[in-house]
């Protein structure tokens, strides 16, 4: 797995925890179009955004993690 894949997977997990692109964008202090471009592979994910996404994942509550599993299952389909 490349760093690019790791960054994207981490951002996707942070999205599932946040619950929406808008909420993740707010937590990362970026715009929704930036989040979409990173998730779609249009733009490379900056290191600072990867680190911020890790913070979202690490700081997630148990409830947010449980909720994220359902979202991740829907995305995988």
C-alpha cells in the first residue's frame, strides 16, 4: 500500500467518523470541495491534512466509531 492510499484511507475513515463531508471539512478547517478532491484523488492529500485526519480518528468517541462502521460498509458496497 502506498502513502497515497494510506492517506486516502485515513481521510475516508475520518469522514466516516465525522459523519459528513461538511463536518469533516469543519474539523480539518478546509472547504468541502477540498475534501472531495482529496477523496476523489484529484489532489494529493497534504501531510498536515493527513495528520489532522489522524487526530479526528484518534479523538473519536466509541459512539462515533460504531456509527462510522455503518457508513464504511455503505461506502464499500
